[in-house]
C-alpha cells in the first residue's frame, strides 16, 4: 500500500464550518514522504482547525483526508494514531501528574500488547519483559531530545520549554508515519527556539520523519521548511518553496501586511 | 501540590529492570514485607475485637482500591460502589448455596460476575462525565438495591442470604483467626495486582484519560473503552471485597449496601489519597477506626459526666456525622490525602537534621 510516491498525507477539498463561521474552505494539499511541510497564516486563519481535521478531532463538513493512500476521514483520532499519526498541541497537553518517562511510554500504547489482566500479573505474564523491551526505544528518544535529566520528573512541574520538548518526545514514541506539530516553538525564548528547530530538522533528516508544522516565526519557517502552505480566512492562498511563497503578492498583502507600494521586507524576515 | 520528582535524591539506577521495581527504594520494599509478616502474626497476639477490625480493613480496603482505580486514576466518579460490593457478596453466597461451588472458588467467580455487571453499567457511564456521571452511578446504586430486594432467587429477598464459611479440603475454616489469613492473602494479591496494573500499559492509559483526554486519544487510546474497562476493574475489586465480607459475616442482607457505604468508600480514597495504592489502605484504616474512636470518645465523656441517655441514643448519628466531618476536613486541609502527609514526613526524616 505504501508505494514510494504516494503522498503520506493527502487533504482533498476539506471544508469545515462552525455554525456560521467557515473555518476552512475547500483546502487541498499533499505532503510527500520525508518532507518538512509548514502551514502558516494569520491568527484565526484555520491552521489548527486543519490539523484537527487531519488528526480526527474535527470531522470536516466536506472533503477527505488520506493517510498513506488510505481514506481516514471517518476514523476516530485513536484509530488514526494506530495507523501512524502523531501530533502535538498548540497549548500544553501533557499528562501533568505522570512522570516524563510515563508520558512518553503512553505514546507506545498501540505498540504494546499487555492489558489490564496481563499487566496486573506482570512477572507471570511477560508484561514486565515487554515493558522493558520498549524502554530501549523510549530512551533513544529521550537521548535525542536531551531530556534524560528530567526522565523521572513529574511533567506538570516542568518549565514551559521542556514540556514542549516532552510533548514532542511523546508524539515520536508513537512511531508515526507523519507527525503534526502545532506551534512547537510558541512562547519560547530564542535559545529554546533554536534548539527546537534543530530537533525538528534532525527528526526530519536523521530519523526520516515526515513533518507537518504550524509556526508563526517566519524566520524559522523559511529556514527549515521544504514547502510552505499559506492559509487566510480558511482558504489556501499560496503553496510552494519558501522563497516562492515569500514573493507571492497575495501573501505579502494578506499575511505580512505589506502593501505593494511599500518596499518589500520579506528578506529581513527570512 | 505535586512534588517535582518521584524518586528521592541519592537513588541511582543502572538498568531498566532496576528502574521498574514497585518500590522506589529497597528500604520501602523491606518495610512492606515487614508489614505483611507483622500482619501475619497478628492473630497470635491480637484480641478478637482488634482482629475483627483488621478483617474489616481487609475487605473494605480491597473494594476501596477498586474505587480508587476508577475515581483516582481514571478520573471517573462513582456513587454506586457499595451496590457492586453487595452484588459480590450475594453472588458468592448464591454460587455456593445454589451450585455448591466451594467458597474459595466462589469468591473469585463472584468477582468475575461483578466485573461483568460493572462493564454493563459502565457502558452508559463510559460516555458521561462530571455531574451526569455522578447521577448515573447514583441511579445504578438504587437500581441494584431494588434488585437485591426483589430477586428472591438470588438474594433471598428481604430475609437475606446465608453465606457459608470458607472450607479447605472439607475442613471448615471457622472463626476470625483463620478467616483473617484468607482476607490477608486476598488483600496482598489484589494490592500487588493493582500496583502492577497502574505501572503497565492499561494503567497508564487510565491516568492519561484522566489527565488529558484529548492527548490520550491522539496517543491511540480509545476513551470509551478505557472508561468502561475502569468500571469493570473497579467492580472486580468491589466484588471480591463484598464476597469476603459475606462469607465473614455468614449472612448477607441488602441493608449493608446503601448509599452511605458508597460515600464511605469515597471517603476512604479521599482521606487516603486519590490515585494512590498505599493511600487507599491508609484511608481504609482511618475510616474503619474512626467510628471506633468516636465510640471510645463518647464513652469516655459518659465516664466523666455519668450516663446521658441522649448521647447513647444518638451514637449512631454521631458516628455518621464524624465520618462526614472527616471527609470535609480532609477535602479542605489535606486534599492529597494521608499518603501525601506521609511522604512529607518521610522526606523530612530523610534529610534530618537539614530539613530546611
Ligand atoms: N471549536 C470551535 N468552535 C467554534 N469556532 C471555532 C472552533 N475552533 C476554531 N474555531 C474558529 O475557526 C477559526 C479558525 O481557528 P483556528 O484555531 O483553526 O485558527 P489558527 O489558524 O490555528 O489560529 P492561531 O494562529 O491563533 O492558532 C477561528 O475563527 C476560530 O474562532
Ligand atoms: Mg492555532
């Protein structure tokens, strides 16, 4: 099924309405295997709504979503996760009372086989062995994101930047075919942003993960994305290479608020 | 307040296996083993009165742990736990009386039957939250109470059901001393299973559903399934606890399983600590001893003032009132329960004399 050139993600004519509000209007795009694809747009443009349609939190009013060639439009978020989707949220969404390690182990949920009965019998049922065997993978992720020192910390007590990182770790633990990141750098200071950008690039290049990222920081987006899509009022107004998108007149007007008469400042943003 | 790390300082683990032991330090494991050994010696030294209290702590503690998995770990509420406790008591007596299933076997079978009942009631409850769930479980309490009073074939109706004592190889284990060991064995096994459950896949899923259900869902967790499953597991614990209760008393009657007992179960886990296995036991001890302490206090007052008839006749109400008062006071002053206070004391002594 996963032929090399089927897009990992295909969104076709997705529209979404909340009562009178049109959050998305017939948006279509594809994300290729191994790509780092960014979605940008002003506040309220519908970026998070798009991600929610992909991950299954919202059902599009019309249109379809394909994961690896398979129509997932009618499926619940948990089934999409088991089919290979991982995501992080715009607002912090960790399991606050669990340790960092347990948070990440929750990501292994669909890869583990033990259940309430075998888990309860632990030593007798092989659950212990299975749990331990998954620790290897989890520790790789922990090492990659450099969070070994907080492994046993309670997630809810961590500073903001670290929580964002743990959330990424948890999404990686799902071993998805595609990972959806909703503003992974929002609210971070410059140093934290640079770290996070590096993790995302490494995740994409070294781990071969296909990434869809929503981000407001234009500098980062233009730096690390392979392709960019721009949403405005729920409509796609541009898509292409970062440089192409920056030169697009509609993007300049709509997103960057630059008039044709004013000198373009796109260069400084990138 | 949440403590920032789950392990005390100075603890280093060099393998994943060493990192997954139940106890964070060897000392706490040894204390636990010592506790079990001491408990096993209890019948040799304790009076029958104290032994009866320990047995009560045993069967209520098992049921309370089930409720804590549901309420504390999964974040669901239940006001009907006593009814499932009662169902377990009736089911075990029924299996033994009607089909001659030996009591040692009818107890776990009653647990399974109660689990199935819990799953059934959990189906609507798994889709509800907050106040609506509270009302739905409140309803299940009354539906089951009504069932107990009508289903003569199962419960003996208003006259109740006889429950035989445990027998082993045709030899009846009569009396508190031998029954104590039956309860102790179940208590230890059920608490170990509970602890294991909470540190493996499905236990983590419960806590994930409680802490952030949207994230849990995108991690591949089926919310409805886990909410229902949690009801099933909590009912299993209630059923085992209830079955032990029935065979201990020798007689099961619906009057023992009212909403008041459901509230008491909630009190145990609130006072002990939500979501904590050891806290459950602490809360149960507190809840069983409180009425005894109240009675002691009342008779001490009477000793000083001479007999006050009003006080004697109000004793039952005073006991209930102190339970309610204790729950309220804990909610206000110690919402994380006794287990939290215990941890603070432990870390104080660990660092003594440099506690600040
Ligand atoms: N659950 C909802 N109910 C009603 N309206 C909603 C809901 N979710 C989103 N909307 C509306 O849909 C539009 C798009 O919102 P969305 O959150 O997708 O924007 P966004 O591009 O992610 O914005 P931001 O950059 O601020 O995160 C907004 O007008 C918002 O008010
Ligand atoms: Mg958003």
